[in-house]
């Protein structure tokens, strides 16, 4: 169990109103009146932001949801539950503001709807929130495979290759990603946080990203064949 610490806000309402203040909840219980306000989903009592919805089977975890505690007291996220037939599995021992998942089986191009049940509690509040997300899981056979940080294997035409410039504005650094058929894939063997090849001997499918970490970043060089 982990603790989310964020500022709470606004109007004082009766505890009975907690169950109807945000339509995203299945239930909310409180033992006394609490300071809460009606808000958008990101700023609701337990705010939920969808971060990333696409992953690759066998391609490692990705951050599906970001959770924010907007209750008038500190709230613990007790559990995150998925349907038994979901194409993803929950991959975090603790929730530290993020819900990390992995793809277990491929979905169609349009993805598959998954409803997550998030249970949280505080000293005087218990809440269960359902969040529906459309998740797309890619078949690894259709995904470029990175070998360390120097090679990528794919039967499709590579439209762009991306190298880390090692901060000197020149190419020749580690291979960090490619663009194939209009889709961007980052190299899971490259450590983007520490900007080095964390797994030089790895052979792993690329992770599709909608917002590539190299976009608008001068430390990376994008080359088109």
C-alpha cells in the first residue's frame, strides 16, 4: 500500500453528497462531513489521468493511469482490480501515483475496453472507483525487435531511426527508437532516465509510444533513410 499526498480543496458538504459528487465512483462512504468539490475526472476526489494505453505483449510494463488524491485527508490506494479476461495484468506491488500494467495478449487495432476497480481509504473515507480504459496490445511478431542498442529487426520498412547524440549534437550514439508504418517504437534496452544502454545484450520487442521521448529533445537525432 502506498500513500498519495496532495492538497485537498473547497466546499464543505454533507457526507451523503459524497456518493453523488462525481459520477466516476461506484461508492463513497464517510463517517463525517468532509471538504470536497465537484470537479473533472483529473480533479475529482480520487483523480484519474490516462497516461498511456498501448503496449506490446512481452514488451515490459507501461504507465496506464496516474492517480491523484484530492480528498480532504490523506488516502491510501488499497487495491487495483482487473477483470479476469483483461488483456493486461497489474504489474505493481505498490501504487505510488501510477498504475503500471503489462500486455498479456494481443488485441485488435481498435483495442479492448477494460474496467479497472480502484479501492482507496483514509481515516474517515472509503471509496471504490471504476475507470474504463481502451487498451491496445500489439502482437510482438508485428513489432520491431531491438538487439541491444545498435540493431533493430523488422520485416517492415523503417521510416526513421533515432539515436542518442550523447549530448554533443552528433550521431553515432545508441539506437533508442524507430518509426515503422507511422508508429513510433522506443528501445526497451535503452535507459531513457540515465541516457545509456542499460541492456546492451537484450533482444526485446519495441514499445509503441504515442508521445516519443525524443520529440523536441535536442539530445536525440532523428534520421530518415
